[in-house]
C-alpha cells in the first residue's frame, strides 16, 4: 500500500508545498530498504526525475538525492560505510575534538537510514 500511494502522490500535479510534504514522507518511509525497493519497483525514481520546474522548492534536490540514495544503498553498503569510518580513526588522537567532528561529518550520510 505504501508504494502505490507514494507513487500516485508523486504523479499528481500539486503545488511545491504539497510536493515537499510528500517527498518528506517518502524519505521517511524509504529509510527501510525494503520500502525503498518497493518504491523503485513502482517507478518512483522515474517520477522524481520527471517533476516540473514549477513544483520545485528550496531543498528539492537534497530530498530527491537522499531518496535515491535510500534506493541504491542496501544494508550491506551502509554497514560497510560505517566500518570504513570506524577504521579510519587515528588511534593516537582519539580524544581530540577534531577527530570527533570528523567522525560525525563522516557518518553524516548514514544518519537518514534506518539502523
């Protein structure tokens, strides 16, 4: 039901504010990879790429890119990214505030995924 509803909502000609709400909902739901795959299977990415210029809003491209990443990145890719960041740690300076900032920025792309 999720997949068909979200794809139908994207196919409707709506104003930018409504589209923003729909994309935020899709972003939230595609955090779970099985829903992201369902969304992709029903043509969601094609509809995202075919949206009108008049429907776009500030932050549009960020939301769309995160949704597409949810579709492309499976659980194994997410796990690999987390391990890679953990292994890049400089063991001599693990208490350094700079390292903490680096670690948080490196994990930024994983924060929108369901653990």
